[in-house]
DNA sequence: ACCTGAACACCGTTCAAGT
DNA sequence: ACCTGAACACCGTTCAAGT
C-alpha cells in the first residue's frame, strides 16, 4: 500500500509531540516510515509546507462556537484557552504555529475565528486585526515560556500545578480590559 | 594578531544584519574571519552562547532613564519603543532575542528594566513579571510580523511609511490601559 | 594560548532510474 | 503513480596535533 500525505503528517506530529522540533527531520521521518528520504518529496513540496500541515493538525480539534450561552467576551477567552490547551502539551508547537501563520495564515482556521469573535465582542473592524495579533502573541508567548520552563525541569520535574495557567488567564483578561470590551 | 571573542560577535552581528539567521552558520563565520571552524570554539562554547552575545549586542545601545521629565507610563512606552527600534532593522532579531532570553534572561539588561519601569508606573510587584512578559511578547511579535511582511515585498518593495509602527504603538497603549496605569 | 586539519554524525533537496 | 539510490551542498561540534 502506498504512502499517503496523511501518514507523513501523522509521523511528523508524532515526532514533534514526542521529541520536539530539533528531532523532526525529513530523514528521521523517512526512517520512521520505512522509506527513503526522497519518497517524502513526492507527497510534500518541502519541509516548511509539511510544518504548515502539522500546525493545522495541532489546531484541528478546536470547535467553533463553544458556548452559545456565553457572553461575547467569554467566547474570546474560551477560544484563546482552547488554542493554548491544544498547543501546551506539544513541544515547540508555538514556533511551528508561528511559522505556519507566516507562510499560510488562512490555513489555521481557529486563529482566524479569533478576529471574528473580537469584533462580535465590540472591537472596531479597523482594530480587530491588530487586536488578534496582540492576543495571539500572548497565547504563543505563554506556550513557549511554559515549555521553556519545563525543559529546564527536565525529567526530575517537580510536577507542580501548572503555574503557567494563571499567568495566561491574567494576560487574556488584561488585554481584553485594554480593548475596553 | 589573535582572534578575539569580540570579533566573532561582530562578524555574527554583521551576517545576521546583512543576511539573516539562516545564513548565520559557524562555518560562514569562520570563512568571514579567515580561520578554520574549530578556531571559533576556542572563543565561544557553542553557537547558542554566541547568539546570546549577539542579542546582548543588539540591545546594548539602549540607554536607561531616557527622560527624567516623562511620566512613569511614558517611560515604559519610551523603552518599549527603543527596544523595537533596535531590533526592527535586523532580520530575525526577535527570534535571537527570544532564544537568548530563554537561555540567559539576565544577559539582556534592557529587558529587565521593563519590569522596574512597570512597577514604578504602578503595576503590583506580584504582577510585574507577567506584565513584562505581556509587553515583551508584543514587542517581539510586532518585530517578527513586520519583518515577515518585508520579506514578502523582497527587493521590489513599495517603500511605504512603515505601517507596523502604528500597530506597535497602539498595542503598547492597549496593554498599558489593560494594566490600569 | 591559540589555531589547523580532519573527522563524526548529521541536515534539506533534487533527480535519473526503476517498478 | 510512486519510490529507490545516490548525489550535492551544506550543518554543529570535537579533538589530536601543531606553533
């Protein structure tokens, strides 16, 4: 049975989740899939394009319209939290999303919803693109900072109660306060 | 005359400013300095340590206490703007600073001043570390976004009036508003 | 003290040739 | 259509040996 692009992305997500971006090489992927390196280039144009698919997969499980009952502001908070939760367990996920966002912004749907929700919550259309960036920088920065910390703890981790969550939630509230919504 | 660590850092900053992080390899540096690669490793422990020095150099020209006459809030804005101005012309500088910040936070003095100024402006000491991160993520995110845009324009650039500046200033004000200072 | 030469163990990408 | 084999042009790091 022939290799599929799906399988290549699966393997890439697996290596990223298990070992981080430094170990995610095309050659490692080929080994994992029992093919030669060149075979991968029939299914993906290059590594960057593959990473866009990886980012999309990481964010793929996020649902739109989480709570019809919530206030518009709570809807923003809820989506931001869902994005963070999806990225937090995967090492270097913030870097991968940032890259994908730069190369193909439209490929990461949940990140575009952020702008819509901000407008529904009262942010002016002229400001919503900037506001989305502000929020996204906070989300990705929080994820990266938390993962850097856990890298230092290494295996002898303290197993603490996820201190990053408080800082993250506070940051979201601070931004929304600043937006006056 | 023997090679110095200073010269290695100089060369690294030069390659980064001129060609970006992708071209900043130890081998390229050795070529530029007319030595063998191994020679570099007598002056720096590894590439990461060198990049910390590069980041420190990029931020090294920033002065503390810019305006004694300014309000505390203006002092924060002024420092944030100075940091952005120092990084904006150097490709991939945000990535390099983020790496350095992770590896040796104390090595980047101007970034530590940000916290002090925020406290002087009225941010509670328990919140000032989080607030600094929020602001820093905005600064670095703005720099990266602007450089990504100018990468797409490439050589045939429109030469527009630096649209990123407005978004940056607005973001700083929004964060400070959210902090209630 | 400072550097060379050479090696080790990797990379991403391409492409003729096979099936 | 899909993959192999092999090459091209690179990496970061180490280290005996030279001066």
